[in-house]
C-alpha cells in the first residue's frame, strides 16, 4: 500500500505480471488471445507492457 493515496505511481502499469491471473486475463481479453499466448509473449519479450502488447499485435497481424 502506498504511503499516500494520491501518490500511486505508474510502475505497475508499465509491467505485465504473468503470475497474476487477473492481469493475464485482462491482456488476453484486450487482444483477443488466450492466457497461454500472453504468458508466452511475456516469456518471449519480457514483462514490459509496451513490448508484450507490440508482440501480441504483430502476432495477430501475421495470422
């Protein structure tokens, strides 16, 4: 919990926590892919949200 309710920070929004099922599910629903594909994207490019989203966008374009 943050020290101040007004200072929440943005670090958590910049990462995809592959160990958090709700977060994996959210990203999967956003891109219309399976949870396994999101987990695979995190393994392939790391947990940067920007990199994971770019990876999933490129994968869906190649279909």
